[in-house]
């Protein structure tokens, strides 16, 4: 799961600024400042969340709140230097929580798309605490998963061991991961970023292999803040993988795995021709 994707999904899980206010007092000062920045950013319209002047806009916001120049400089430097590590720490807390605020069962679309397929090699992109990777392994797939949240990956390995299934795991972000060439029979992207890795994913599939994607439809952003990395327009995913044959594409209203609210999602399954 890329860092941008992690930031955007964390908003859905924590409920933005309100949840930040509830937990801030329990966090170190630097983590409080970082999560305040994240809550501010994710309240922006999706197209503005990736604007090149985001830092300057946040500086202006802090000034409007009466924060001193010295403190603003310190916060901006902290975000630049330690933001990635703090985001990983945030996701480690979310994904290993005793009472998870996300669906801990395997993704329903994955289950449907894997049904009837002969188990082979599977890759879970942004595996989190392993809900999907473990299910695939239980069905007989040889599963690899990766995620930058090392505590979540450790929990996935621990759970898999208890259940008697094997996972191969790696601590990595999707932009740094080597997907390989004609390596996978199934690649899953469940609420993680797709843009920028489409060619890598197509190249990584074996003939007959499938890419399975579930993410948010643009309609889901109405009344809530979800950033662009995990939001797709009508039909967009169909054109994202020109080398693949569309097996299934739909845009249903359903309870999303992340956020656990009724909203519109996009579901795509594409197959590399034999």
C-alpha cells in the first residue's frame, strides 16, 4: 500500500478530525501534529489533496490558527522528515487494533472471482493484517503479500501460523516492490492504489492470470473525504488494463470494507489471455 493510499484510507477509518481529537491526547506531540496535518489535508476536495502547493497552504492554515512562525517551521520539517514513518505507525495501530474498524473477513469480490479457479501463485498488494492473503492460502494458493506496516505484516504471519497456512511476506510499498514478469496467477488490489503500476501488473501476470481490484467510486466522495488514489470514475478501471480481457466489472452500492458504510464501489477483474 503506497503512502498516499495509507493516508487516504486512514481518514475513512478514523473519521477525520473528530477521531483525531479523541486520540490526540494519548499520542506524542510530533504524532499529534502529524495527524492534525493529515486530518486537515483529507478534508480538502480530492483534486486539491495532491496539489503542489499543499505545504504552503498548510502553513497558511496554521497561521490562521495563531501558531507561531517557529512552531510552523518545526511542524513542516517534522512532516517532511518523519511523515512516512508516522503514517506507518498509524496504520500499524489501525490494522492491529483489538477492535478493528474495518472488515476483517476476506473481500467478497475476491472470494467470488477466485471461485472455480485452480489455485496457483497469488500476490496481495497492501496485505495489511492478512485477511485476504490468509483466505487465499486456505484455498490452496501459494501466497505472497507485502505492506509497509511491519506490525500488521507480523500479525498476518502470526495468524497464518496459528491457522496452519503459509505466507511469504515482505515489508515494502507498492512503488518499490518488484512485481516480476509472468509470475502471478492472481494479483489482488483491495482498497490500494492502482494508478502508476498498471503496466507492472499486466506484465507480472501469467497467461490466464487475473487482476482483481476493489476501490471507491467517485460517487462515494459525496459528503465524505476520500482521496484520489483509491477513487475511480465510471468505467475508468476497464481502460486501465488494455492488455487484459474484462471478466467482470461493476459499480454497486455496498458496505465498503474500509469505512464500513453503504457507498458506491468499483469492482474489476481482468484476465491475461492465454
